[in-house]
C-alpha cells in the first residue's frame, strides 16, 4: 500500500532558523561583552600594574664591574695586571632547559664530557637571580664564531668581553702577591651583594686577599632597554664604576730573583728586610707555582699534581713553616738576662764544650766541642757560645724566658698584611 507524502512546513522551519539565529546572536553579543569587560579590566582598571610590569620587562639594570687595581713592585714593575679576554656566560632564567643548552654548547664547540661536567658544576654554584654565570673562559676566535653562528640555538648564552687577572711574573710572587679565583658559595654569603654584582672573582691568598676592598673598587650600573628576547636595544642611563686602587709593594723583583737563585732549586724560604724601616724587600718560598692557573679555574689534574707533589709548592714556607730560630734568639735571651738582673755584662760562665742541667747526666753540646773556657756576655755573643746561653736560660726559668721572648714577637703573628701566617 503506498505511503502518504509528508508536506513540508516552511513556517515551522523558518521559526526554527530564526530561533537559532537569535540564540547565536545573543551568544555572540554576550561573548563580545565579556571580551570588552576583560579588556576594560586589563587596560583601565589594571593599567598601572601592567604598565609597570611591562616597563620592568623592557628596562633592566645591569651592573658594571669595576676594573681591579694593579699591583707593582717597588721599582714600578707590574706583578699583577688585567688582561682582556672573552668568556662564555649563561643566564639560567633566560635559557629555559639549561641542561639541554649545555649539551648544545658542548656539541657546537666540540668539547669533552669532562668540560660538560665543569659547566654544570659552575651553573649550580651559588649566584644571584638573573646574573650571568661564566662557564668557559679565554674563548678562541673560532669558538666565538661558532657561538655566533649557532646563537639562535642558545637562548640566554652570550659572549662577554671582560678583564681577567694576569700575573706576568708567574711564580716569582705567587706566595706573596697570591692569586684570584672564582667566588664560592661561602664567600658569596659574606660579600656585599650590591658592590659585587657582576663580579665573579675575588682575592684568595696573599696581597690579593688582604687588600681586596682597595683593589676591587666600586660597582657601576647602566639602565638598558631590551626586547622580548632579552637583547639590549639601547642604554638609557649609565653610572660609571670606580676602579680599584693600585698598590705598590716594598718587594724588589731583582732581590726576589737573587734569593731564588741563591736557593739553587732547593726547598726553602728567604726573607730580606730593611732594618731601618722594616720593609720586606724579598719574600721567597721554593718551590713555587704559577698563580695564573687558578684565575679562571684550575683543572682537577693540575691541582692534584700541585697538591700531591713531594715538594709541596702550594705550602707557603715563609708564613706557615715552623722552624727553630737558632742562634738568632741569643741576643733576645741576653737582653732578658740583663733586664731581669739575672746576669750582668761581666758575668762569666765556664764552657768545657757542653752544658749539663743539675742532677742530669745529659750533655748539651756547644758547637765548639773543645769549649771556650771562661766567657762573659760580650764573648758569648761574639762566639755564639751555646753553653753560656744554656746556663742563662736555666737561670731565667721557662716562665720569665717566655715573657721576654714574647715581647720580641716569638710565638706571635708579626705579618702586617697577610692572613695566612701561622704563629711562630
């Protein structure tokens, strides 16, 4: 049986279409209203907040590290200067996945896994937020070119020109002038975070450490405008840094070399003083080392060789070595005897070539085994007679002897501008 044909209701379809159009129009208008309300909220109500945030993203304050002061010997010979060098720095906050960036750097520069480990260690060291961290020093022209070609793959990485400490005299002044090294986490906590902004090295030993405040100088600043990628577009304002002060030492490089020659390659220490002023004219500890190795970071292998060497080149024999004073102590003992009234200049002691304490059989030998006979104070000093001063020390007693020798600096620190000294 044939089915009836349904007649289409155009009026009903028209109402359905009109209803959908009206609903869609209302939805569109509502969304536009929400968008307008959101734009009003962001651009009118929160205008000051977002304009300030945008300005902070656009304008940055960058520290300008000061030029470190130079160090000269008494003749004007430079013993510590600054040498221009190119280093590779990374800002972790601008690098995203900085571990991956390190992999790219190692690949681009064809470095070793050991270098990669050193880079990662430097990145993890204590630092301030948004502060570039130098990871590779003394770049060659080829390395700089490779970084420039691959810059698009290295966000937050840049080649920076800076002055690096250099010691043109090498090992001659290593134990007196000292050396500089990277700031470690412990030092970072104690340093002025403002004045050391942008500075990555500090004096570690010797003159470099003692006169750090004078040599460092005062940091400067510049306000720079950057784009969305952090690239500097222009400098808005600049405050120049104040360079560190130069220092002239009392040391004489010619006397320094003469003392080293006199040691003849043997282990030992030499100090030459001006008796009129007390100035130190030469200060030698042999063997020595090249302080330039420590400036940009010494390798584990090179440091192990210095540390484990039987000659102990890192040991400062002048300041840390403890040695018997020998006969140089005798004039001090003589003054102690005279001042305390234990002896007079004419007091005589018989020297058979040795000295024996009462009730003891041990003989303390004089350098002259045959003895000098009866000696007074003048003869004892002239002959450097051991027996006379053994007897005088026994008469003084240990407490009184210690008191007088302490007035001459025995057992005390006497260095004026060295932190590494041990008590005598």
